[in-house]
C-alpha cells in the first residue's frame, strides 16, 4: 500500500553547519512529489534522510502513523533508484532485478513471480537474459527501477534517475515513469535538477534553497504565482527576467514603478496598495511569453540582442537591458524573424502579467488588472516622484571599497598580478543577494583602489565553485598553455551537491582571466571528503616545488601538498591542533612576512579563518608564526604563539588572501578580506548587492613582548583619494569632559593622537544624531582597548552587537586613523599594530564623540579628509 509521509521540522547538521534547516512537508498516499532546487540546496540529503541512509539530526519523520527516525532502510519499505544504475555487470537483467529478493531469502517461486511481474510492467521481458553491457542507457535505468519495484515498496525514492541519459532518452523515460506511476499508484519522492521533469511528472513540486522550503505547489501554480523571486527565477525555461526599479506611486489599482536605466519612464503594475511605500526598491519579473521586441523609440527599455535560442517551434532572443542582472528572454513571433545578435532593439512587456517582488525577494500580491496596459514608455516629470538611485549610489553603497554591482559576494579568491592588472576574483552569486550558486566573479585594477568589475569568470556548472587561488604558469610547467602567453591556472574547490564531496579542481585561462576552461582530468585532488577546501597555491623556491595549502575544515587541519607540474599533487605535511578549534577552519594562506624596519628578516606566517567561536564567539581569522621547509609548517617555539593570535580585532574581517606576483614597486605581502562575518553578514540590509571587501593591506611582522606579532597597513595609495581636509586644534579632556568632531561626509579618513595625562581613560564613539554605533575605550594606564559595536537600528540581529578587547600596542601616545566608507569602518592603530574592521550602517551623518571617562587625556592631530569614489559602477 502506498504510504503517506509527514516531515516535521526535519534538520540535518554536520558539526556546526546546518544543511537542512527545518523542513515541514506532508505527502499524501500515492502522490508524486518532486524536490527541485539548485546545487547544494539539500534535496538529495533530504531524500537520503527519508530513505534512512542519512541520520536525522532533529525533527520527526512519519510513514503513515509510525515515527521512523530510528528505523533502518529495510524496515521503511522504500525503493530507491539512484542516478547511477549500479547494475552488476556479470548478472542478467532478471538476476539484477531479483538480487535483493534473493539476499532477503525470498522463496524461489515467489521471487520468480515478482521478477516476472516487474519485467512485464517495464517491458523488459524480452531482455531478461541480457547483461547490462547489451542494454541502452534507458533500458539500464528501467532495470534499476525494476529492482525497486520487486520489493513492493511503500514509497519510491528517485535521486536524479535520468541525469545520465541523453535528451531523447530523458524524454522517453519521463513518459515511462509517468505511465508507471499511473499504473502502480505508489507514493513517489523524486529529486531532479531538471524542472521539465518536475513540471511533467509531479503532482506537486517542492522548491528548496539553502536547506529551506521556498514554496510548495502544483506545477502551474508555481509558474504563475511564485511566492518569491527565487522560485520565480528557478521555475520556467527560459527563466523569468528581472528588472530593478523603485516605487513612485501606489494606490488601490496597483503601483507605478520607475525602472533603472529608463530615465523618465514608469510602468504601472497590478500590485496591491499595501505593498512597499513610495521610494521603496522593487524588482519586476517578466516571462518571455509576455515580452516583445520593438523599435527603441517605442520601448519601455532599450536592449541589445546577445543571443538567439532556437528550439524548433519557438525562438527566444536574449537582450542585455539596463537594470537587469541577466539578459531578458523574449519569445519571438514571425514578424521578428530578422532579429540578430548585436542588434539594438527595444523591450516591451505586458505589465498586467508582470510579477513584483519586494527588496527581500517576497512576491507582492496582485491587485485586479488595470484597464490600460503599459506597453510603451510613459513620460513623467522629474519632480513627480523620488529619483531612482543610479547604480552605485544606493544607501550604504561603498565608494572605494569593492562591492559587486549586484548580488552576493563573500571570500576574495585568486588574487594575482598579471599583465599590468591586479586580478580580484571573488565568491559570487550572480543570481541573488543571498549565498548560493557560487561562482567566481572578477574585477581588475591597476592600483588596488580603482576597480572595474568584469563578467563572471568561472560560473557554477554541475558543481559550485568555492574558494581558491590563481597562479601564472610562466614556464608552462603544466603543459596547459598555448605556447604564446603564460596561462593563468585557477585552483578551486568544486562542491558536488549530490554527494556533498569537496574536491580540488583546476581551470585554465589564456585570455587574462576573462574566461576559464576546466582541466579535462579534474579533480586534481579528491579525498572523498565533505570538508576539504580552499586551496592556496604558491611557488616555494627553497624546496623547488609548487605548494598547495588546503583545509580539512571540520577536523581543523591544514594540509600541504607538493607538485612539480601543477597537475599532480602529493601530500607532504599537516598542521593542526593549535589555536581556536571550536569552528571550521577555512581559507588558509601561508606567506613569508618581513619584519618591519628590517628587510633582512622574514618569517613564515600561517593564517587560517574560523567560522565561529573566535572573536566574541563569532567568526574571524587567526595566525601562527613559524618555519616552513616546503613540507611542514612548524611553530616558532620561542617567539610564535602556539595558541594563535587574532588577525583583526573587529567582527568583519574574514577569508583574507594575499596577491601573488606583486609588481616590483608594490611592497608586500598585500591581502584583502571579506568585510563581513558568518553570524550577521547574511542579513546586512543592502540592495541590490550584499557583501563587500576590505581595503587592500600590506602585512608585516613586529616584535612585542618577546614574540612576533602581525601588523597591517592600508595601502599608501589611499591618500590619493583625499579631497577636502580639516585640521582641529588639540583638546585636553578632564574626567567627564567631551568634545564632538563632525566627520567629513559618508566617505572619510579621520586621524587623532591620544596622549596619557595621568590615569587617563577616554572613549571615542562613532555616533549619528540618535545612536552610538561603535565605542572605542582606551584605558591608557592599563594599556587596553575595548571595541563595543552596538546593536544597529538598521541591522538589529542579536549577533550584530559585538564586544572585543585587545592590549594597546604602546603606552603614552596612541595614533589612530578611522577610515569609513558608507558604514564600512577600518580603524588602524599605532601604524597598523592593531586594526579593527567592521560595519556600522549609520542612519545619518556621523560624528566622533570623544569623552574622558577617568583622569585626563589630551587629543592632538585631529585631522580629517573626505575620500572620493574609486569604484567603476558603469555596466
């Protein structure tokens, strides 16, 4: 009998990482339910939990009235069909189908009858004596299904069963699986990447993202009424197109939206008046069948045809359109036969069929359709509504810290200088402002400050592209170059969502990092591990080998591999068991760092990040000082701290990596980090982007209290961004006195010097009109600094507020420089011997409030400068 399934708050964690994050679902007996979602969303993990192949961390799973959390797979009476056929090559079809029954001790007569019935149902009777090598792919898959049928399961579980077949066989097998379900009436849970399979076969579709259910519904309900932008963009082929805009008016009949890139033009869409207020950012979603091309002067938006997709009866044009994060698909009619790639055309769409999404991605309910459809641009005076912020000038948008034009970024990757360009690759979701669809974005600069974003360099494929590094193979030791210019080799972690395996892959670029081609023999290292990631590759001249440092994250181990040709790698040594081990280790970097003021001295520094349990319980980076011989890293027993030291005192500095092959005029090492964190960074209130990178920093060693410490300086070229400056006279503050320094604009650099005048303690607070955002308390006699980032009115998460402390690097005078860029704050103390990095999200203009809380202190060198934009936001 087909069983019902009930999932209640089902969760799955691996250590501190939660993969399935609380799923509730009820499946009726005989229902066909498809689980869909991007790579890494958790659908295969959820299927394996239902099968009993993965342990459920928490929650309740019921088959009919029985809780089955602790039942083994055999007791659950499930029939599972995997992506690979997994047939025994030496057995015939009938032997393969009946093998499980034979192992279970089924009487021969019953076994033969059940095998005969399964072969009949699957039209395999004539092939019963064939072996797998004599069968087509579709026939082999039917045998695999037959092996499940003979068990008379209560529930069928399919894990991407058609993904290994060609397009024609997939279509044929879809029909056969559909007919099989109609005949057997079993309950089916079906995992697939292919939404055509889901839309064709399923009674209901469950859309997953990041271990959460985003929407459940019948196929056409999801297509016509997506609950959020993610579902809207995932369901449908070609996908829904998205256009950014801003609400200019709202009423009972709908709202007017000014579209980015369409100056003076608005469209009216049927979203209810309870939707966002005037001035709010929204996204319009349009399906290809509701769009048309037209002359530019009749269009809502201009566009350029970048590609035509001919699918027999239908042809689609893909248009690059201002305000769209990806090309907009348009289904062409017969009158559009002359449309060609590169052609300048106009885009129109039926606004009554447009979907509207709030800035958090939620779909807005529709009002009754308007009587006048907007299919051509409407002109409005500039004063009629608030102006749509141009790209790059949105609230909290940094002007000289790198952010992607749109969507999510986190770790910097593949930093290298090559052919006159600093290359900055970065973890990037090209499709949304949340983590997911991880790919490598790409930006370039000639001075580490003026950045220009390019197209995605390594997009997600059947696996996500996690962090890694790039080297320039100048001598072509890999043999992968073209013999004309040195190839750029990208080493990255490929995350395979089906198996959750993380392995190290290689890709090659011959066009200065604009595009990469995957190495044909990938992976270059595969341990079969689910926590093996973040390869950093560099040349180690003393031992004459290329070195790769990578982590076993949940085991808190850094492994070192050696290679002569950048393709074949051998494990040489490991480091672990020191420092913070409460969370996962990530993003290692092993670098030789010079001693400040002494060019003759240098020591090896191993930096590794920890995703939780480091700074005030949150994420951060730690470092160790020691020696490296090309095989092993060994702590300096005299002057290295075996417990590790924090790289940064603030909550928002993570995954820093250094540039390779620096030019001769750039002192190094130089690195850059993700200016965010694992605890609250995913909720930072920025649109249409989320995530920023710190300013580049030169790292150095200095001696303090008998051991080596790591310092960081913001690169000197930052001074080139200075504009207007102010200098204030010194001030002496007695206990309880305070002075307020207005800070120069949203992007500024402010310097002060604190001098102890006897038992002095002084607090410096970044303050807007109503809120203390960050307080730095300098206890000059005790030699301590406390940093207290308060809860923000804009970002009120409990994990946002953070208190950290550190020892002051020197007594007497303390110099500090505060650099702020629309809320991104970097505070450099004593020339970089301490540094605090964070985000404060100021609701209004900032002031620096300086207050003596004990004794007397003197404040000198109060100087500030506004800093101009250095990021190119032109699309």
